[in-house]
């Protein structure tokens, strides 16, 4: 994983599964298709004669903008998935994501209230899960998507145990 200026020194990041890209691509394709259908309505109505006074250029421009935006988003998806990672340290868990707007979040084990593992239908089919870390402050809740199911279960148990140990010391 490429080192970024906001990364703490000496951290070895663990990437999420490359299969997670398929999950994101399915969501991207469905969302893009829905937007294309919605923004193509004026063009269909113009071509069928229902709205003959609708501006011709605007009717073609709306779906074209959707296609361009969807294409750009589709090109970024592989890099976005590669930018997601996590690192376990003695006192906390680091979670990293983002290409343009990068974010590295530090979640202390003692602040974790509970650890949740969620699986959607596409993730389940690919053997993946999403680990969610909940703290007292909603601003420090973290999420690690695209983990292999076995790694998600292991991480959930390990983080829960570390959280209990740190909380007991207070």
C-alpha cells in the first residue's frame, strides 16, 4: 500500500480483499443505471412527441452528463478499493481510506463500545463482510468493508477482547 503524508510512521497497512471491487462495481452499475433511466426521461418524452417543446440540447445533455460522471466514477473504483486499509497497534486500530480526500482514523481500543460484523447479499456470495466499530462519539465510528469473512470474525473477537481489557483498566 502506498505511503501517504498523513500516515503515521512505521505502519504496515493490511488491505481489504480485492473481491470487494466486485461489490462496489455492482452498486455502481445499479446506481448508474437508475440515474441514467431517470435523466433519460426528458429525451424519451421529446423523441416520442409527448414534450415537443422541451429543449433538444438539454434532453441529450442530461443523459450524456450521467454517462460521463458514471464513467469517471467507475474508473476511480479500483483505486478507491486499493486505498482502504487498516492496521492493528497495541493501543488502537487505524483505519484508512480515500484517494482525493484521504482519511486516517485512530480508534482506541478502550473507546470501543461494540464491534459489529455486517454482510449483504453480494458480500455473502463473495465471502466478504464489513466490520463496524462503534464508539460513544458518532464521529469516531469506523468501518472496514471488504474483509474476508474469517478475517472479519477474527478481528471482531480480537478487538472485543482488547476493548474489554482496556476498559477494565479504567
